[in-house]
C-alpha cells in the first residue's frame, strides 16, 4: 500500500479519491476489530469476521489494483494532455508566426503608404508654400502700393490741414473774410452768367460800390448782390454751452443780420437805377440754414425790406433764372434783326425759285435738242443699214454712176 500510495500523483483528483476510499476502509476495519474485541463474540462471529476481514483484504487488494490501473490511466491522460498541449503550443506558435508575418507585411504596407502619403503631402505642402509665397509677395506689393497711397493721402491731409488753418486765419479777419465771400460770389456768378451780363465792384450813382451788379432788363432792372458773412455771432451761437450764452449769441446774430439787411436796403436799392430789391449772399450754407431754421422772423424782415438772403446753392439757382431772363430779353432785342433776316431769307428763296424755273427752261431746251439728236442718229442708222444691204457685184462698171469708184473684188 505504501509503495502504491507513493507512486500516486496526489495532484490528480482520482488519486485523491482512491486514497480517501482506502482510508475509509482502513477505519472500518479498525472499528470492526475494536467491536470484536469489546463484545467478545463467539468464535462463529470471529470466523465470520475473519472471513469478512479476508474479503475486505481482497477488496483492499482489488482497490489497490484499481488504483494502479487508475494511476496508469492518469499517466496516459497526462501524456495525452501533454502531447495535446505541445501540439496546441506548436499550432499557437505557428499561428503566432503567421500573424506576426502578416503584421509585418501590413506594417510594411502601412509604412510604404505612409511614406507615399508623406511624400504627396510634402509635395502639396511645397506647392502650397510656393503659392503662399507668390500670394504673400503679391500681398506685400499691394500693401506697399497701399502704403504709398496712404502716404500720399497723409501728405494731402497734412496739406489740407494747413489749408484749413489758413482758411481759419482768413475767416478770423473781417477784411479777409469779406474778400473770401466776394471771391466765392465771383466764382458762382462767372459760372452762371455770361461775362457781359454782370459787373463786379460796380459803383452806383450814390457812390456806393456793390460786390456784383447783374444787368437785368427793365423790369425789374439791374439788381445788386452783396456778400455778407456774420461769422462771429454764428460761431458764438455754435459754441454756447449754457442757455444764457445761447440767448446772447442768438441776440447778437439777429442784430448782425438785421444790420446787414438795413445796409443793403439803404445802399443798393435805388429807384430808377436798380431793381426794386437786392440779394444778400451768405457764403456759408450752415449760417443760411441756421437763419431759416431758427430765425425766421429775421428772414421775413429781409423780405419786407426787399432784401433776399441766398446761400451758394440758392444763389446759383437764382442766377440760372436770371440767365433765362437775360436770354429772353436778348431774344426780344434781336426780334427786329431776326425779322429782317427772315425777309432777306424769303427774297433769297424767291430768287432760288426763279433760277430753278430758268434752269427748267434750259433743261427743256436741252431735252428737245437731245430728242432731235436722237432722231437724227436714228435716220443715220437706217441709212447706214441700207448702205450695208447694197450688192455691189451686180452693178456693171458701165452702168455705174459717174463719180462712183468701183470696188475691186477680193
């Protein structure tokens, strides 16, 4: 038993089961022996017990044999399992090698694809960089051009700032401001009217000098345009912050404009010499708009004194109307000359008609001559045809008329 047990692989479940069965049998035998010893049975029982013990020994021996067979079976199973495991390991190694080979091929293919993609990407990047470089160069060129334009604009702005400062210097002085208004008025009048229809700095019979005198026909007669520029009062009104300053500046502007209206009404409206009204030219649209927006009573006072306030825009419109009046007046002045010219034109037409009649007579005579020439030509043609039809061979030489030269035969 000991040798058999030592040969058993206790790591196998069947070996453990056999060992447990042997241990149980041995314990049963001991219990039977103890029972026999304590009870003191009879010999028959002892014999039976001996037989049973012998049978038990045979059973234990059979159990040992079965255990040996089980051990051999376990060895066989273990060997088969080892072989199967070895085969499985070999198959796994082969499969792993195949997978590794496939993985290497795929990695190689992926590496090639990556290399090609990288090459294509590099080419595209090069093309993109070239295009970007060209675009960047163009953009820089355009930027330089724009910067040059900006520099020119900056120079113009600087020059314009200087001009604005000069304009402010001009407007800050009353004399230069008056000259500025006169220059602007002169420019507008020269563009709207013919040069012979107005006079600049014209002196009237009262000795007063007008900035511009428009020579309109009677009625209404020559009309004066005088330039005025109440800039100080307007600037004070524009810069006023408090209500008191606004009121004071408005009062000063009313006083200045009323004074200009009164001066123009008294100096430049002369009965029998000028028109029954005059124009006050404001060289600023802002001042003109301020007067008509917030100082309507001053404008109405100008209407009452027959002084009409105009701005550069309204002055141009008024002058265009005056140009139409001048044109109409000149047309009336030239009406007599136009009638004389029309009479002469009528006489010229009559002469043309007479000469056309004479030419028709000449054409009729020429037509008759042509018809006579045609008739003569027709007769000459007929006679030539008759001459062509003559048979000169039938005419004998003796019968030939004297003076006729016979035609030799060919």
